C-alpha cells in the first residue's frame, strides 16, 4: 500500500536526504477515547487504525509508518489503558500497552486538551522514566479561549518531566507538523525499518476485519455488545478484485438481532460502509460478505484471544 501523502519533516542536525535518517518506534498511549487512532491516521495521512466515539475501539497494537526525506516514524497505536473495567479481554489489552512500552524510542501520551482525569493520572504511572515522553493535548480546537489551557499545562508539568508538551487537533490537522518535528528530534539515526511506501505492517486481512469492526462500533452505538469481534475467514485476490468473507463473532445468540437489524438492514449498511472504505484504501474493487457466528466465552478465554490475534 503506497503512501500518497508524504510530509516533509525538519529536524535538528539534519542529514542529507540520501543518507541516514532519524528512525524509530513511537508509542501512542492514553486512556480510552482520547483520539489515539485518529492521531495515528492523521500523522501518516491514511486510515489504518479504526476510530469511533466509543471507548476501546482499538484492541490490537497497530503499526502505522510515515517516511519522509529526513525521518521514518513507526507509530504504534495501542489499546486505551482500561482502569474502569476488568475481564480477560481488558486484562490482555492492558498487557499489550505495558509490553509495547518496553521497546520504544519515544512515547506520545495523548490527553484531551482542557481536562486531566484520574484515568490519565493512572496512565502516567506506566510511563517509562528512561524514554522521552511527549504530552499531546488533543482536541485543542474545542477549547476556547486558549488561555484555559494554562492551568492544565502547569499541572501536567508538575506531574511528569515531559520532553515537550504539544497542543494539537488530530481531527483538524492542527500542529501536526510541529509534533512531527518534536518526535524526530528524539529518534536515533539509522537505516529504514520499512520500505519507503509502506503504510503499516498489518496485512490486508487484518485491516479488512478492523474496518468491519469499526462499523460495528459506529453504527450500533449503545446497543453494541462488547462481546463481539471480527475475523476474516477467506480472502481471495482476483486481479484488482478482492473477495473478503468476514465473520462477526458474538458471545450470545441474543446479540445476533442487534447486529442484523430489521430485515437485515443494519448488517447490510455495515458491509456497504466497510466495503467503501476498503476500496478507497486498496484503490480497487472489493466484494465483501459478512455473516454472524456465536462463539460463547471467546472474550473470557486467553487461549481464544491468542487465537484471534490478541497478544
């Protein structure tokens, strides 16, 4: 998948474009629903991580790659660290966050501009002391007047020795160039980790399943049963046509009518919107078929979660 939206980045002590570049892994962490996936997508200029207003949309580590003339950023989008709810699925997702931080060059802690919650303070306790941490105050476009940010900035500076604090709006694209520059200054020089035109290390099967799951979150709203996930059971490539067969796994038979909707209208819309997104990303035709299966207890079994790719 080619990145058609490269952005130039200026870094200190810049090397020639044909020589070594700043290269490294950048973890995006924070509590649920602060805009981590939206930030990842905005930074690389393409949709590789699903987004929703609902908390806990992201359940896996997702790498998004941005390569410029002077740097390669490998962003690692993590699940929102969950402190409110228990359960095997949330425990596994929290473990993903802590494991991610063990082999990272820079950490972006994403918080909402204008407020710091107890859950944000809990995430602060996880941050590694030996790695540069940048505080990203997202949704700054929603804060007026901007002077309201000053008490928050002072409070966060007291709580943790951040390498920098950058207010941004991932949704509006505000201050993202500045954020790229700040990140690049903390990355080591090195050889590229991914090809110049790579967008992600995830394969098309994974992305297809994620796009379908995003539509579940977006279209079901409060009706959404959190005991559901999506797997691709068959993926075929015929020239420029991709045939994708997805199963929505649910925990209880009672959830099936919620997903299907009246006369199947809801699942048809889920399929239509996911297919349109996939065709835009792949620049080709997609045949997408979705069906629903019951697999009781999948979210409460670590073995089942590993089998489904939660690790």
